C-alpha cells in the first residue's frame, strides 16, 4: 500500500512563504537593494542620454549616416557646429540705419565673445558671417528685409564644444536686454538639446507629483482603506528607483539611452507595479477573512501571485519584441520598461508577502466610510452590463465592433515622421528661431539636401558634380545657393542644397527618393568607382521611417505569435487565442485612429495643447508591444476565472457571465489606475510623450470597457462551447496552470475593492 504524497506547493507559494517567515529581513533587503541600485547609478555618473533631436549623422545603418562616415574618414577637419542668430524687427527693415547698425554691432560683439576651453580663453565663434556684408544671393536677409540670419561656426567636439557654447545663452539674453525692440533667437543643435533635456527632467518631476497622489486617490477608492492604498505606492516607488538605477548603469556601461527612456520607466512602471499590488492585496484580504495570515499569503501567492508572474512574463516578452529592431536608442527604451516590469514582478512575489505579513489585519486600517462596505460578488453596474450584453449578443457585438472600426479608420491616413525642432514646446529658444525663419524664409532656410561624393579630385567626377548640381536645382522644392565643402585631403566633397518645408514633408521624402534612385544613378553611370550618398535631415527622416516601417511586421508577428502560443497552452483552445488577438487588434487600431485624429489632424488639439504634425516613427510600434503585454494581464485574469468556473461544472454561458462579473471591479480599478497614469503624460510638454500617453490611455480604456465588458462576453456567448475547441492533432501540447486553486469556493466580501466608475460593482479576488 503506497503512502499518499502531498503535492509540492507552487514555487510562488514557496517564495512568498519564505518572505513572510523572514518578513523584516526581506523588507530591509528590498529597500536596501532598490535604493542601492539607484545610488550606484548616481555614483557611476547618472543616466547618460542621447540628444532628443537626432542628427542626420547618427546611425551608420542608414545611407544618410554612412555619408558622414565616408566624409569624416577622408580626413575631414573638426566640423564644429553651426549657430544661427536670428534678428528680426517687427515694423522696420534692415535698410533703416538704426536696424543695420544694430545688426552690425551684434555681429561684432559675437566676434568678441570669448569662452574658456581647457583653461585657455578662445574665441567662441570662428568664423562669423555678417548678413549685411555678403551678396544678396546668400539668402541671409529675408525677402521682406525685416529679418537677418547671422551664421557662426562653433569649433570643437564633445566637451570642448560644450565649453565653447557655455557663455552663449547669457550672451543672447544680454543682446535681448540691449535691443528690446528686436526679436533675437539662437538656433543651435547642442543648445536646443540641452534645453529639451532640462524640459524632459522637469516633465518627469511634474509627472510624479501628479501621478502618485492621483494613483493614491484611486487606490483609496478601490480598497476603501488608507493603509492598503499606501502599500502599492511603496512597491511602485522602490521599483522605479531600481529601474532608474539599472537604466543609468546600462547607459554608462553599454551605451547612452534615449532621452525618453526615463519617462517610459515611469509611464509603465507606476502602472504595472500598482496593478500587480492591487491584485495581490485584493486576494490576500479576501483569503484573510477565512484563514490565518500565513495561509492567506500562501493562497494569494498561489492564485493572484502566479497570475502576476505569468502576466509580467507576457508583458516582458511582448516588449522584448522591440529587440528585433537594430536601434540602440529603441533598445534602451525596451531595457528600461522590461527592467521596471521585472522588478515589479519580483517585488510582488517577495516584498508584498513580507509587508502583508508585517501588517496582517493592519492592512485594513484607516478605512473610509461607505466605500468599504460589503457588496455581493458579481452585482453592480458591470455585472448588469455583462448580463445585458449576453442577452443580445449579436446586437452588442455588431455595435461595439462597428464603433471600434470607425475609430480605427483614420489609421489609413497615418503619416510617420521624426520630431524636429518645430515639434517641441515654444519655450525652447531654438524652436522659436526655427518658427521665425520658416515664417520669413518660406522657400527654405536651414533644411538641406546633402550629397557626399567620393573621388571628387578626379576630373570626370568634377564634371559629374556639375551635372548633378544642375539636375538637383531643377527639382521643385530645391534652391540655391549650392555649396561644396571639400574634405581635408580633397578626395571627398559634400554638396549642399536648400530644401523648402520640413524634414517630415512627404514631398521632401519624395525628393530624397528621386535623387537616390534616379538622379544619382543617371549622373554617375559611367563612374563605377564613385560613391554618391544622399544625406541631410529629410534623408535621415526618410531612412528612420523606412527602418520602422520595415521592422513593424517582424515585431507584430513576434508579439502575436507569442500571445497565441501562451493562450493556446494555457487554455487548450485555438479559438480563445485567435479571438483575443482580434479583440486586441481592434483596441489597438482604435487607439491608432484616435492618435491620428488628434496629433496628426488636430482634432481637439487646442484642448490638449497639441501641435499637430506627424506621428513619431516609433510610437505605433511601442504602443502595440506595450498594449499587447498589458492586455494579456486582463485577458489572463478574466479567462482564468471563466475557465475555473467552467471546470467547476458551470455551462459555457454561465461561466462567462460569472468570470467577467466577479472580476469586473478589480479590472476596472486596475484600468482606472493605468488610464489615469497614462493620461497625466498627455498634460506634459513633450509631443512624443503626449502621443505615447494618449495612445496607451485610450487603448487601455477601450480594452477595459468595450472589449472586456461587451465584445468578449458577446463573442463568447455567440461561440458557446466552440470557445473551447481544440483540434485533436494538438492534444499533445502541455498544460500549464496560470493560477493555482484555492481550496475554498469563490466568494466576495467587504474586503474586495470597489470598481472605480461603477461603485456598486465588487470584484472578486484577483485572477
């Protein structure tokens, strides 16, 4: 007679039980580790970020980047940077003696400005082009003669360049003070990126000031107790600190990161850390009413804890699809978001059990009246919506799907691009300089098409360059004067032509295509050894957009394929994963469509303080990967409860109604937190962060309302038992259990959070 063997508890239970048994040690170790990683990154130099406005000389994988490599490899001298000082008079012209005298004085003072480089005083600018002393065809005086551009070169690279530029902002401010009747703005890449970097940091600080109190308020409503509401914030803040630390160390040891990476850590980290805490604490409070503390922690870790683990894994693998794109800045954003999700999952499985063991019943202290009252499980507004939806499944499905498709339709007009100076807030001086120059020089002023030609010292090549210039200047949208800059050894030439409009204009993208595919091959057809590489901001933007457009299908297939396999193995059905993918695509498409309406076509732009323009090239793909990961959270929690009810004997329709109804409150509370966090980022100044925040807020809102409460139940009602169909040839697939079993029947009660926005709907324990 064999002795019965007690099954070993899941590893999440073993980890949680250990953490609970050694609660003070785990608590202390968690705080020391998360804060220590952050302090270590500060000691290493903090977070090294790339420029917010990318230059066309970045990225050797593009033709526009290789052009600069070829030019520099030929022994190019120190390129330095150009600085435009734009001087404009509102009511007079440069023909006025007083105005011309002011311009001449400003140019002279620029020549006298000194900087300290390596401890030695040097001229800040060398050379300086006075617009009043050059021929009119140079184009430094605007057609209406009200504005001039003083062009100066700032020598040096890296730290030397930064030292030379150090006195420039104060110098420009002094000029404004001395000439209050003139508009004076400086345009320089390094100065602009410094201003934008400061703006990113200010936005990061202001976002935390808003999101943390807002999140606490939602948690207070959800839990009905202040202590329970504080615990998720502690996990979130410590997870953010550790993620900032890892991102900083990565930037110092591997490569500089995107300037938006820290914003994304906050954007995603605060949402997932609080959500995972919500699910874990909810289950603990439910279980604690019928068992002792350690048993309640074990059950919560076996159920909600395992669901958090698999959900976090789904989010991380989904975002890992971004590594398929060979872009170091994009990779750094993926590193930051994956880090904060991973840390949040680890904290949910270790730190939270330790804190719950310390607090025990104290987690319910400082309860709020009314909000914390007992409610019957599955009742309330969302329960009624689900029942009404399943009573009329065809009508419900058709109306909601039609609405989402209508929202998604503007995506057909999607125009991807890359942020230039015009996309940033007007508080940046360089943005004002660009706006003024675009106004005064509508034919173009600073945007250039550049062509790097090798073997430029050969007679045949020089003849071809003359023909090239003639053909390029004949293209509409291109104007002179044409400039030719030789390399130091004279073997390579960089030809430069003025382009009208912006780097994101489709017409300029077409010009780049035409020059590359038609003009250059035709001109250099008889010179096989000559390279002619097209570069410039418009070319760089065309290359970047083409890179993301080519990479999107691969990332989409990776994320969709992973989502399908995970749900296939978890629920042993081919219908459930296919339907989940289609529903997620609907919410994603709707988010894309609304993104186009607001940020590209300007619907409601004045209310959201949005500058209509292009959609940043990486935003759609980033929204897609993050949204699919986050959507898997809700889908796994809901479908697990549906499957659990079905496995206990309920029919398909009854299981669907029960599973969705009893999770509605928790899902709504979790979604409300995410939507609130993402929506705060729409109020910030940077357009890219606005786009990400808006897209994710809209998608999560639609996912938690129309998708989960209408389309999911109506589609499952229509399919009936077909929801669980699995072809026989796939019966060999292994079975994994997303959520462990509780040895008690499902029950609701006072300790479950209310649904934000539907106060009568109580959620069941998470998962």
